[in-house]
C-alpha cells in the first residue's frame, strides 16, 4: 500500500512539474504575441546600412599607384598588388589588384591610408557565396559599382528598428497606435509629393492674386 502511495505521489509531482513547464512555455509564447516585431523579413525587407557602414571595398584601378601602403597597414597584409617594373620608364606598371573578402575583417585601414583615395568602403553587405574562393575579388570585381538597398525596387528597405517608436528599444507593452520611429521610404516619398503639390498650389494661387492686382498683365 505504501509503495502504491509513493508511486502516486511521484506521478503527481511529475504532472505538476510538466504543467509548470507548459505554463512557462506558453508564457513566453504569449509574451511574444503582444510585442511589436523587431525582425526584418529578409530578403523581402532589408535594412538600410548606416552612413559610415564598412561594407565591400570599392577599388579604382586607374587611380592606384601600386605603392602597397594598403598592404603594409592591413593587419593581415591582405591586399595583393601585382605589379612589374618598366625598365624604360623606371615606373611601376600595375597588373592586378585583389582583396580576399573571405579573410578581410573590414577594418578600413587600407581605405584610410591609401594616398590616392582609390579605395572606399561601400554599403554592400551581401557577400555570401557557395565557394569561399569566389570571395577573392580581383580588380574587375572590386571596381564594380556597389548595389544599394534603396535603389532595388524588389525589396522594401527599412531603417534600423523602424517598427518601434522613437527612443524605445523594448518591443513589449506598446500601444498599437504608437507611431514608429523611422519612416519607410514609401512614406517619405508620399510626404515629399504632398509637399510639392502644396507648393504648386501656393504658387498657383499667388499668381492668380498678382494677375488680379495687375489687370494690364
Ligand atoms: S594604397 Fe592605394 S594606391 Fe597604394 S597600392 Fe594600395 S590601393 Fe593602390
Ligand atoms: S579592410 Fe582591413 S583587413 Fe580588409 S583589406 Fe583593408 S586593411 Fe585589410
């Protein structure tokens, strides 16, 4: 009899702890149900990188003087400057230039110290590839103009934390009517259009007034 009662007590304890875990789990679910999203539905939505974002490096072959300063200031001596000495002109002739973005840490040192400003950091951050060797960009790939999130009509570009009101970083306990901090590019365009049409209306009405006051015109 005592053994039976012990088994019942153990079983009851297990049922209670299972119910507790269930309630805890549902608590997390319900907590997330009443908060605003902070995620971005990539690749249909993309964040607009900040102004000084250090993305893929852009390189201008024509400006490069093959001085190799970029190699010396790079923490891992990454850029490969392939040049030969022209014995007649006694000047370096640049053949190729490459940076392996599989190893680059995007510190920006090379861009900072390049004496001819032929390197610049772009806002391009989508560098994923199936083969890591394809991340070794030569001067042609480095010279390609960067893609921009805002100029891609197939994606909805978002500012960071655009779903949340200004100054708030906790997505819980928010009134559904509270305004979000950032404006979507479509909202900005609509506002600009409204401002422009308002200006045109004002100009039109001021022209009408001046025509009435000067009937000889
Ligand atoms: S520092 Fe600039 S100019 Fe000199 S080799 Fe590097 S990219 Fe070319
Ligand atoms: S960004 Fe930094 S790590 Fe990358 S090539 Fe330039 S100096 Fe080297």
